[in-house]
C-alpha cells in the first residue's frame, strides 16, 4: 500500500500524506484506515470485501458489512463468502442454518426439500398406447412443497417410473381382425363364384 500512496495514478486530487481523495471519472475511490490515519487510492475495480457505488461526484468502494463476506452486492447483501463460510440468502454462516444443507462445491446453503406424498400411478403404457404390448411403464409424481423452481430442481426424485404388464390385445382388435377375415373370405368366394359363373 505504500507504493500505492506514493503513486497518485488516476487521482484528480492527491495528498502526500493521505493519497487520493478524488479520482478520474471511471475509477473508484477506495478509502481505508490504518490506525488513526486514512488513506485513499483510485482503482478500476473494488477489491474483495468491497462493492462499487457509482455517483455523480465520485465512485466509491464501500466495505461489505460482514467481515466473512468476500464480495457483496450492497452493504448487507453478500454474493460470495470467504472460504470457511457458507452463503444463504445474502448472508454468510460458518454452518448452514436449520432446514438447509451445505453444498460444499458452491459454498452455499441449499434449502432442504419438503416433498408432498406420491401421486397415483399413471396407466401402464408404451409409446402412448395402453394396450397391444406385453410390457410398458407407469409413472407417478410428487411435488416440492413451498419451493421455487430452482429449489425444486435440486430436490431428489420428483418422479419415478416402474415396469408394468399391459393388455396384450387391445379391445376391439380381435373383432376387427375377424371382420377383416370375413370380408376377405367373402371377396374370395365372390371371385370364385364369378370365375365359375363366367366360364
């Protein structure tokens, strides 16, 4: 930080003792304390633990309120926590609150799924048909109670499928075959009679 203070890069107004206290238009003013002294520097992006606020007069880096927050959207809303903490609803926790589960890969607390009971099984079907095959499958569903779409996506098994026996022959299928056979026999007889009569 001593090198930062010696160099007033990006400053519009700079003090030898305190560094920058006014920056060029697109830069952020970062102010920090060291004991009773206050220092300022002009930077392109706010460091971890701070968030940028653009204003008409000056753009400032403001410190996140929580010391466990690595980056925040506003003073009280954290977007990423420091390594040993978990993020939940904009706050950082050393352990996840009740009814949440720690997601170690993202360092976030995921709402636990509260699932409704299973619904009834769908009719046994294969390729949209409920007959005409020996085996098909049936499905049943359950919903996540009081969950957003994102939370529901993390819930385990919202549907399940099982193998089931189907009616091998569809209703009316035998009758259709018999009718066709009768029609074919009738036409054959007619042809034979026509050929016999025609000779």
